[in-house]
C-alpha cells in the first residue's frame, strides 16, 4: 500500500510540475508579446474572460450600470431581512449555577 502511495505522489508531482512549467512559459510568452508590460497582459486577460467589455455607446454603458444596480438591489433585499432576524433573535440566557 505504501509503495502505491509513493508512486501516486510522484505521478501527481510530475504532472503538477509539467503544468507549472507550461503556465510559466505561457505567461513569459504573453509578456514578451506585450513588450513586457504586465498591465497590458492583465488587461488582455480581463477582456478574454469577459470581465471587461468595450462599450461603444452611452446606451451600452447605461445598460451595464443598470444591470449592476439591479444585482446590488437583489442582494440587499435578501441580506436585510436575514440581518434583521439575526439582530432581533431572542437571547439565550445561561443557566444559573448553584
């Protein structure tokens, strides 16, 4: 059993190391393509995952802001009653010692 555990650990370390080397090479390659500017790489990453979008008109911007506003409102509508119940719960008194 111990021998199988050692082999499994070595295999996981090998694959983890290989993935780490691949990620490092990809990051250095991205930095080289962006003239070694880390902010450019981060900006490209945020655009690639869809977190940052280009807005061409005021309507696009307004729609985006309204969507965020609605999410904040729904969050507060859920959080406030929960917080209110937490604040107004009956207190539990410790039993008296003899």
